[in-house]
C-alpha cells in the first residue's frame, strides 16, 4: 500500500516532521533522505504524477523516515505534462494509497483556462478515495485561487469524514479559511507563507491542534540541497510561528511533531 511500504510506520524519535516536500525532485534526493534520517527529520514526500509516485516509492524504500504520497499536481495538468491517462492512473493508485499528495486545483492566471481538466482530475481522485476508504488516509492539498472549489469537492465526496485533509500553504480568502477550519481541515505552513502579512495572520488563526510545518522544498526542481537546509527551514518556521502565536516555541514544535507523527503512522 502506498505510504506504508517504504516505512512500516513512523518510529520515534523524530526531531521534526516536514509535512510537505519534494525530495524526489532533488538532484541528490537519496543523499538528502539518508542525511535527514540521521538528523531526526521525517519527510512527507508529495509527488506530482503517478509515475513519479511509483518511482519515489522505489527510490526511498530504504529510508524509514520518508513517506511517499500518490500525487497529481494541478500545474502538471495545466501545462500538459500530465493528461487524461495520468488522471486514470492516479485514480487507480490512490485506491490503495494511505498517503496522497500533492493534489488540488490552481486557477491562478492562465492555469484557470484548464479548470475543467483540473476538476476532472481532482474529482476522479476523490471519488476513488471515497469508493476505497483506507484507515488513516491523509491528503496534502494545493489550492491556488481555488480553495472554495477544493472544499466543494472534498465535501461532495465526503472526504473529511474519513480522511485527514491538509491544506498546504493556504492562500485563500479569510472566509475560505474559516470554512476549511469548520470542515475539520489541517494546515501546513512554511517560512515563505509566513513572510507575508496575510500568511502570518492565517497562521495565527489556525488552532494549534491543526497546525503542521513544511518546507515545500525545493524551490526549483532538479537542484541540489541538504537535509540541514530542510531542518533549518523548519526551525525558522517555528521561530516565526512563536513570534506571532501565544504558545511557546517548544509547545508549537512538540505539537506539530506529534501531529505529524500521528498522521504519518498507522
């Protein structure tokens, strides 16, 4: 089953949990994954296509700290790198997957022209999830000027009733944030989100028990990075959160790690 084969369940102690990153897209991803284990970092590796998900599952099979999600990124549908056949493949793959991501919708700029295709893709994935429930299922969601529509589809297929839905780098309206909270969604935040006034305000409003941290690394696919860079980014995110929230940094960190471990384990 996707999301379990590589790890057999997360094992403590992990110092930090990156709940949205793309180590499979790093030039030295295998090295980073191994170094991350030594540094106590667990990684939710979200993928951009079904083929990439299968490749990542095989690549990181030796890394007990890397959890691979079955994904179909809306950007890849929007620009033609993925097609209807990938939608079908993704729907088949998620039927037996516990961890799913990155999936969603992006209606920014010219990508809005492919809204119908993107919605077919997300609907097919969510319908497959609804038809094939898996205990402990987790979805990492992308929403670019489309949070309301993503919520519509989640509710249409009753996904929040049997899965944990995480909005990664939430950038919708304040009304959509309120709706997502009422729907029971979780939120993963990163240092770039916290660099904006709106991002900081949203992160301040998110209940602590719904708050996760992420890197969304790398910024550019194909580049090199390091496990230390991922860890440092997560630490800066915690610093920023502690500066805007009433809880102590230690409490925020402990809660985010505990929640991340709970989601990544069965």
